[in-house]
């Protein structure tokens, strides 16, 4: 089973600033990686798939990059609604696995 | 717009079987392009994939749960279901159903909390 490790566990950033979240896979997952946003009491929402393709309706300030074992989610200018928990998911190998999440909080 | 809704008991006794149903609206569960899956999230913790099913009935389970999980589909009702047997407190979680394309899950149901307790 591929282990997905996200860092940092918590990231404190001020509104308007850039946030960079990392996700590392224990072995290569090619570009078969997705990012999700989860707000309290809500289901996860798909942000990025294929490591860098934004899902329908996702603002351009969200961008994903990376391949193989190292991936990054960047939020270019944080809005108040972006403070949430973010998860990565690999779907290159069975079973699909998720990272433990990064909590993005207001500084 | 595709929507998914989980339903089922919110409280299950230890050693019993957890049963949930996901009703799909705004689209057909018989689409050849998608799988349908269950994912769970213990309180305050991360996400764990439980299993997925194709409209034909082909199933794929997480090896860690495979011995206790059964997922089935009812195309006539546009529903798919989860059964998890011999539950313990460790199975207490919010259970989500979701559509799965080639890899990612989208969209998700709102989730339903299932508590295992006597």
C-alpha cells in the first residue's frame, strides 16, 4: 500500500498571502494524484486531479504541480473561504490512499 | 447536477452489521464511465477508502476491510449499498458515498455519522 505523507500538519498563513502544501508518496504514483478541500461539517470537495488539472468550478488561484513522489498544492492569494483541511489522494496503485491532511489556518 | 445521499442507522451495536445506502439523483448509476465508492472518516481523523462498485456489480475492496465488507448495487433504484459486519468502536466514523471516475472521487454525498456503541 502506498503511504501518502502531507506536510506540514498545520500551516498558518495570512489572508492574501500564498500557501504551499506538500504531499509525498512512498513510491511513484506518476501524475495520478488528486487534492481535496474539506471544511468543518462538510464532505471533501475535489480541487485538482491528474496532479495539475483543476476540477470544474475551482478558482484559478488553486494550482497543483509535481509527479512521481513529490506534489505541491499552491493557493496563490488566500481568501477567507480557503481556510480548511486539504487532503491528497493517490490513485495510481490499488488500493487508493489518502494523506493525513494539512490544516490551513488563519495567521 | 449529480447528487448523492447516504442513509441508514446512525447507531449500531458492537458485533452487529452496519448497513448504509447511497441514493444517486441527477444521473444514472448505470453509466459506463464511473465507479461508485464508499469512504469513511473517523472523528477528527483522515479519509479511508472502503470499496467501490461498478454498475455491473464488479467490486473492489480495501484489503484492510475486505473480510467484513460487502458493496452491492441496485440499478433499478439508482442506489448502491454498504454492509460492514462485526463492527467495533473503531468503525465509528462519518461514512461518505461518492462517484469515482478514473481515479478521483467527485462528487461526494454529505456523509452520515455512524456510531458503534451498546
